[in-house]
C-alpha cells in the first residue's frame, strides 16, 4: 500500500501487524503505556510512521477521531481510540479490551453539555430551537433525538468553549475534570457519554491466526501495564517469630509470598501493594522486626 508515493506497509512479510497509534491528546500517555508494556514506540515530530523495537509491528499515527474507520476498512489491523469516536463514526470494529487512561489521568473522560453560567438553559429540553457547537456532531444529534428536542448542531473546528454565549447557545465538549469549563465560566447541564480508551481490531484481521494471537498478546501486555499503575513490590526479611505481627500490618486482602531463608529461624516476605500505602506502614514494619526492606517499581502485573 502506498500513500503519496511512500510505501506504508510491507506486504511481502505477512508476519506484520498494522497498528494505528493515536496522534494528539492520547499520544504521550499511550506511548508511556506501551513502554511499560515492553513495546517502545519511537515518535518523531517529522514523521507519521514511528519506529518500534518490535519487528512484527508496522505503526502509523492518525488522530483518534479517524482511527475506528481506518480499522474498520482494514487500513489498520488494530488501533487505539476512544469509545466516543467509535460511537461518533459508527464504525464496525471488534473491541479487544478497555484501557482506562486518558490525556492526564487514569479515569474516563466525559462529553458534557455546557452553557454560560448566566444562561437560562437548565436541561436538554431547553435546547429546543437553539444552536449547539461540538466536534461530536452525530453524538449530539442522537442525544437530541432521544430527548425529542430539535436544535441546530454545528461542527466546531476548535476553541469550542469560547463560542458559548457568543456564537452558539450551548456547547458539547470533552472534559476530564471540568476545570477548563469552570475557567471559562461555563456550567455543565448534563453528561452525554462517558468514554475510555479501547484497543480495537479489524474483523478480518482476527480471522488470521497469527494476527489474532499477536493482537491478544499486545492486549495482555497493555492491561498488565495498566494494572501495575500505582502499584509497587515490597520485599523484607524477618525472624519467623515476627511473621504474624508483620502480616497483621499488611493491608487486608493482600496475599504475600513467604519463603524460608537458609539462615535458621528466618523468613523472606514479598507482596504487591498500592504505592500510596507503603509510606504509612514502613515504620510499623520496621518496628515489628522487618529487616532489609526493599520497595521496587512495577511495569506490569498480569493476573
């Protein structure tokens, strides 16, 4: 396949998976997620074709808004995009797994209806005959139809928040925390959709045994990297007589690995736990007889 005279993918080598990588708001966080999963994506500002340390991947960057359609038509075997853009484009793709991360945190993002603080609009019913600006036109039209409201919906090319109260009566905008809306003196009226990142695949690609296994392998690694977020490993040694008191300090529902040392009467304990809990219990572990305590970061946790 060529684009502008440039060879996009080498089809002579069948053991290649065409991966769509999100450019834009998800780019940095997705790159970090892949790094923790053990797959390094080397992105250049001058190219839409990142290199990678995985020889079985061909990677191209496109915006999340376009990703689902390119996966649907087979340009990519798989890719990452938001659930919102799957809904917006109506693309028929296979969802491999949900990955709860976004531009600046590990939580869903929301499409919300917002108006100026001084607006008389209190609910979706008040939008009758009004004008709304948004990037997610189909999503908003579906929302209005569901609520029996007729309003004008126009595509916004950017600076959507600035248009509310001046160029349009209301906006539907994507937000993580709502801080930007508040900074622009906008009030959230309702939430249309909560969205998370999805790893999606082309239906025909999944019929190929090698591609199916490769896609599943990537999903396992990505989910493992997410599961490790905010988690650390903790190792320590102790005399056997102190085991019960040390176990009592560890958070409930944790199942440490305990093994005997070659030194008679001594044991080693290892556990995975939330990083923010470690600082609270380390002094107590020390007082209870734990020695040689080591805290170490985790890249992946595979259940």
